[in-house]
């Protein structure tokens, strides 16, 4: 299943994992030794062919894998399209399972074809749920999802197919590295899906009966988990949208920046308060990311901050949108499922196809926690002192933290988000980002708006070239649309590169991706003006898109992001997000939106100095989420009527990983979409696991020296040809070594976050690699 992961409290999220893979016995490596040699003409023909299917009778969902007819897709015709697709897939699976042959050509190829057909179509449904949600769409998804789950399950869980994959893996004994990874991926996925359940045999039952029973229960759990994930995100979306605070008194919006007040007045006007203005209101405040962040950071009215904070931290925790029972049910089912599959807990089960084990992941988190806890505590003390120096006499609470941090940051660095916004106009930032991808990866990203249908007028369309050759396409959906668009930011690969699935007469099917973010929309004539965090986010998602699009792999199971262990997925994204802090980059993206004046040197110095402001707190916060997630899946076995938040287990995590604990009644988990509806269950640690590799990779460029442009560009191509190209065709640890010449270590990350000194970092590196 394609997973678009919307997220909330973090500037950074992903993602997309489309998974599924060439030819009989002797076929050699699927890796292209050189870039695909497709002429521009060939590509244009291919695109035209897809676009030709844009005719009145064509199926808007299925006519073209590249360019679904977003302007014609409706909830109603989705039902028609998918119903016929499901019937087609069922009969293809019957045929495949019934086949007497087990070979790459007879088994893996058709399996990939079938899976891909489902993945590509359902990716669109997932996508529309994320960006164009509506009651009508939900009703249709409720109706179709059980069938989609049943068919995906049939595919991933088929015992005949599992046996064939095993037989193929054993057969010739000389598969290439990439082919081996394809087979391992198919086999592990099948195992995870319950294709090889080893059921305990109760007395009076035969082994087969027990197996059938276990499989039925396993499937039932999958079905329930799928529904519960949808419940979870719908509850969250609804309860987030339900909070509305209309403010009419100017005094109550004191402190809030005028750019935000413009949006809040626009929202009030849309809600029927005609004539609302930024200056005199009324203003409508919600729990969408821009509102929440603005209030927490700037609102002078402490009661307003407390109200909004409390509403945010308790979203989806009461009434008809309560996620607490959903969370408990999900956890209970995940633990049961893990047991059925032969694992002792959900973390072991969910991590069986990752780089890390629960043990190695926790060890890394603990190493980072140990390095950041004391710093975070000290940062809190310093913040309390600062607040006191501003005449604050109360106890510093959670809703005071961002507010005083903002003031402290302003005092320390004389820098606010509002100082930088005018210099980060969305179109200029995007152009500068695309200059960077051209420089580092020789990847050109060219706008072609209007060439294909989109789902919202604000969506942009781009064609992507590698070394001047067409290489794929990219949609970008930039602005917040509360009510129909999930919060957060993510990348999703809608169509993956594949030789097998190329159009007739073509060598390769090129990939396509979407990037979704939630920045403030343009107000009046001004473009969308971004904060540094928003800049970092678009770089991050572009990192994912580069890996999805620049891949040289031709087997769909391991091309682009597919088949990469999930805890390595955030490597290129967190690598690219480090770049906007570099002088060369920031001056190319930072131009005043009115005057074109380049971001002043002085402002850059402040941004650079502020980068590690409260980094102990930020790192620890991520570790809190990661440790919470891992602990939950490794150690929590729900009891009826209990909430995780009431357990000692939860208190233990809080004690160890927070300097300022959550407020009583906090229901953060009820909004933790990553792990309950986003495919990051027992996987949130992967952000840090991957970031260690990201920053160690970035350090390779720092070691060269950023001003050494020729050498930097060469290093960029090496990065492209290893980490961005190899996809899942080689173990990520080995790919990292191909690039870096050694395994990753934490010292570069800790140094980059100013948690250890340069000399300590050097000492650690020398200790780990005496001969480096
Ligand atoms: C697309 O349609 C146009 C006009 O109908 C036709 O001239 C062209 O050959 C078609 N292209 C392909 C690749 O089918
Ligand atoms: C329009 O689409 C239908 C269904 O995909 C197809 O059979 C027909 O040939 C297409 N017509 C043109 C003019 O491309
Ligand atoms: C296995 O494949 C490799 C590379 O594809 C080749 O060099 C080697 O000779 C093959 N070995 C056998 C036993 O076929
Ligand atoms: C989840 O949603 C379905 C309908 O979509 C509903 O029948 C079910 O009761 C919900 N479950 C929970 C635990 O909210
Ligand atoms: C602060 O906001 C609350 C509502 O959130 C309001 O009742 C109160 O009057 C405001 N106080 C000031 C000083 O503006
Ligand atoms: C924890 O950090 C301290 C220094 O802050 C160090 O002396 C100690 O070895 C670290 N422990 C672990 C397990 O990393
Ligand atoms: C803070 O920066 C602004 C320009 O952004 C400048 O006008 C002001 O003088 C600075 N204040 C201090 C205290 O340095
Ligand atoms: C980069 O791409 C251009 C075409 O856009 C090509 O001419 C050039 O050779 C490529 N550079 C490298 C180093 O491959
Ligand atoms: C800013 O640059 C853009 C593009 O280069 C140009 O169209 C615009 O006229 C410039 N504006 C000013 C005020 O110089
Ligand atoms: C937190 O842990 C410390 C020791 O590490 C212990 O002294 C303290 O009582 C704990 N606090 C809570 C609230 O559990
Ligand atoms: C530490 O190294 C960074 C570059 O890696 C450099 O910018 C910084 O000035 C160094 N700090 C000290 C205290 O030497
Ligand atoms: Zn990401």
C-alpha cells in the first residue's frame, strides 16, 4: 500500500513506500550501468500517448498510470473504476496462483504487474484522501477499502506464491545482488503478511485446521487495523477542524504577526464575517499548523495560548472523535498479530524488515538521549531565568515555552520568523532549490504547469531531467487547505520506475512523485512567504522526490524508494534539508519579495547562529516520540479500560525523555498519525537512525569545503550515483559505505547539533577509525 504520511507537530515528515519487482533464471542484474538513454522525442511520445488517453470515454483513474485525470475523478466514478479493477485483479491472481510454473518470468513478473496495478490506482485514492478529503470521498473509501485490503492481502499472503518465491530463490543459486534483494523483499513481505504462519496447534485440532484458523484471525486483524487507521485520521481531521475561536477584540490578538492576522481575517470572512480585515478583525483561529504555531509563538494573551495548546494536545480525545479507544484497539491487535506471526511483540514483528532491531534502535536512541538530556534541562532552566527577567512571575508551563523561547531567541539573535519571511518567497525558494539539485545531482526540474490535470488550481507540475535526459515528473501541492487537506508535509511516489511495466515499444516506465506541504497561502498580491522551517521542509521532501525520481534501478520492487529499509528512508531527505543553511544556497533562495534585495549578510549570520538554539530540547523531543513509539510496541500489552497514558511505562518514558513533562490529560498519542495511520509504527526511531547517516553524509561535503565548488559538485554526483540511485537494490549500510568509505557514526550529527564539541567529535572519529 502507498502510504502518504501526514504529520503534525514536526516540520519534517515523509513519505511513501510503494513496494513490489524481471525475467527468468539467467537474467542478469537489473541495475543500469549507465543512465537511461531515452531521447527527448521518445519521452514526449510516451507522455503524449498517456495524454491521448485523456478522452471523454477514458477511465479517469486507470487510463494513464502517469497522469490520472484529476479534473474528472469523482467519488462516484472511483467506485466504477475500482470495482472493475478489483475484478480484473482477482482473476489475474487466480491465474497466477494456478500456474504450474515457478520462475522469474512466470511468477515474479506477473506478480509485479498485478501489485503495481493495484498500487498505482490505490495511490491515487490515498492521495486524494490526503489532499481532497470530503464526506463523499470518505463514504466511497469506506465502501472500497475492504476489497482493496482483501486483494492486497491475497497477493501478499498467498501460500502458493510464497512457496514459488522460495523455490525461485533456491533455484539457480546465482541471482545478482539486486535480484536477491527483490526475492528477499517478496519473501519477507509475504512472511510479514502472514503467508507462513506457524500456529500453535490446540488439542483436538489438526495442524491444517490450526493454520487456517490463525490465518483467518490474522486477516481479520488486518482488516480491522485498516479501518482503525482510517478512523484514527478521520477523527483527528474532524476534531482539528471542529475547533474554531472567533476573536473580535483587538487586544486579544496582541503579539500575533500581521501576516498571520491577514490569514485569520480571510478565514473569518470565508466563514461569513464579511469585511473582516487583518487590522480590525474579526479573526478566526483554528488548530491548523499555521494557527497553532502562530498562537503558541506570539500570542501575548496567556489564556488564549493555554486554550489553544490544551485543545491541540487533547485533539481527538473526547466525544464522537475520541481516538483513545482506537489507539488501545490498534495496540491490542498489533500485539496479537505479532504473536500469531511468531514474534514476541509488535516491535520485533514490525522491525523484522528494517536495518535496526529493537535492541540496536534503542541503543542508538539511548546514546543520543544521553548526549542531549542534560543540555535540554539546562536550556529549560535558562529559559525560565529569561522569562523571569521579562517580568514573568508564574510557573513556566508548556504553553509558555515557545512564546518565551521566541522572545529569548529574539534577544539572543535579534531574529524572528517575521524578519526572514519577506526574504523567502515561495517561487524564489523553489527556483533556488531546483538550482541546487541541478548543481549537485545534474537534475533539472522544469515547470510545465497546465500540461496535465491537477486536483487543485494551486498545484504545480514539473518535468524532471537527469543529465539532460527526461527522467520523470513531479507535482507540488504547497498550501494549507484546512478541512480537506491533512496537515504536515509528505512525499508520495505515485508511479515507480520499471522496465517490465514500460509502455509498449518503450524500454522504461519513468517514475512520478508528489510533494505536499502546508505552508501559508499567498495573501492578496504577496506570494506565500516562508519561515526557515518551511524552507527546510520543502528541501526535505525534495530529497525524497530525488531518490524516487533519479533512481537507476529498473525493477519496480527496488527502484526509487521501494525496497529500502524504512529506517534508511529519511536519509536523503534529512541530507537535503541541511543545505539551506549553507551560504551559497541561502543567498540564492533568499530575495526580498518586493525589492529583490538579497538576504542581508547580517541576517544570514543570525540564522546560522540560531540554527542550534535549543538543539538539546529539539533532539530530546524527537527522542521522546521515538522512545514512546518503540516502548509502546515492544512493551505495552493493553488491558481493558486502561489508557497507555495511565501506565508506569508511559511515566517512565516521560521521566527519561522530557525536561518539561506533558500536561495532565495530554493525549499526544491521539494525534500521533505517524504511528497510528502512517506506517511508522515501531519506526519513528528511523528518523534519527537515518539522520545519523544523513549528517555523516553531509559532513563529507563539509570536509571538502563548501567553497571548493568543483569538488563539491563531483561529490554531489557521487551522492546521486550511490544513495539516490541504488534504491532498494543494495543494503543501505553498504550503499552508505560506497559513498562514505566507512560505516556511519553519530559524532557528525552530535557535532552538527552542537551537543558535543569539535574536538570531542574528532576524538570519537579517530577512535572509531584510527586509520581514516
Ligand atoms: C496522440 O493523438 C494525436 C491526435 O489524435 C495523434 O496525432 C498522435 O499520433 C497520438 N500520439 C500517440 C503517441 O499515440
Ligand atoms: C478513448 O478512450 C477509450 C477507452 O480507454 C479508448 O478505447 C479509445 O480508443 C480512446 N479514443 C481516442 C480517440 O483516443
Ligand atoms: C554468477 O554470476 C556472476 C555475475 O553475474 C558471474 O560472474 C559468475 O560466473 C556466476 N557464477 C556461476 C556459477 O554461474
Ligand atoms: C471506525 O469507523 C467505522 C465506520 O467507518 C465504525 O463503524 C467503527 O465503529 C469505528 N470504530 C471505532 C473504534 O471508532
Ligand atoms: C485573553 O483571551 C481570553 C479568551 O481566550 C479572554 O477571555 C481574555 O479577555 C483575554 N485577555 C486579555 C488581556 O486580552
Ligand atoms: C553518557 O554521557 C556521559 C557524558 O555526558 C558519558 O560520560 C557516558 O559515557 C555516556 N554514557 C553512555 C552510555 O553513552
Ligand atoms: C535588530 O535587528 C534589526 C534589523 O533586523 C535592527 O534594526 C535593530 O537595530 C536590531 N536590534 C538590536 C538590539 O540589535
Ligand atoms: C549534466 O547534464 C548535461 C545536460 O543537461 C550534460 O551535458 C552534462 O554532461 C552532465 N554532466 C555530467 C557531469 O554528467
Ligand atoms: C525582481 O526580479 C524579477 C525576476 O528577476 C523581476 O521580474 C522583477 O521585476 C524584479 N523586481 C524588482 C522590484 O526589481
Ligand atoms: C524520574 O527518575 C528519577 C531517577 O532517574 C527518579 O528519582 C524520579 O523519582 C523519577 N520521577 C518520576 C516522576 O517518576
Ligand atoms: C567546529 O567546526 C565547524 C565546521 O565543522 C566550524 O564552523 C566551527 O567554527 C568549529 N568550532 C570551533 C569552536 O572550532
Ligand atoms: Zn521525510
